[in-house]
């Protein structure tokens, strides 16, 4: 899991993920909601969101995932991931943000 700073990067998170996947880097968004809200139906979600704005923001806008097995490769494999991320960021102006 890593933090994606959409305002700083200037590319919608879902467009970033689609671009990585198009380059054969498996990536996905974070949680759609903080875990406690799904598994504890007795929670008042509105109150939770107000009390935990950082968790809420992370789940909805910042958290992204690479599968763990992706990190079991060689150093060259890791370099390939970095190369793809750089390529995506260098070409972000050409990506659709739909």
C-alpha cells in the first residue's frame, strides 16, 4: 500500500491506476471506506467520518495498492516498476481523466 497525493501529482488516482495496469503493473485503489464501518454496523458512519477525517481521506482518495507478490521479484523487477511509474507521470498530460 502507498499514499498517492493526487493534488500534488496533478493526475486523478483512477487514471494513474489505469495507466499502471495498461503498462502491466497490477495496481488498485485503496479501501472504499474505513474497515471499521463495514464490519461494525452499529457505528454511526457520519460520526466516524467526522472523528476520523484522515482515515476517511486515505480510504477514499489516497490509498493505492500493489499486490505483495509483486515485491518478490528481483531488483531489476523493482526497477521496471519505477520506470513505469516515471513513464506514467512524465506522460500524465496525455492521459484521460474520465
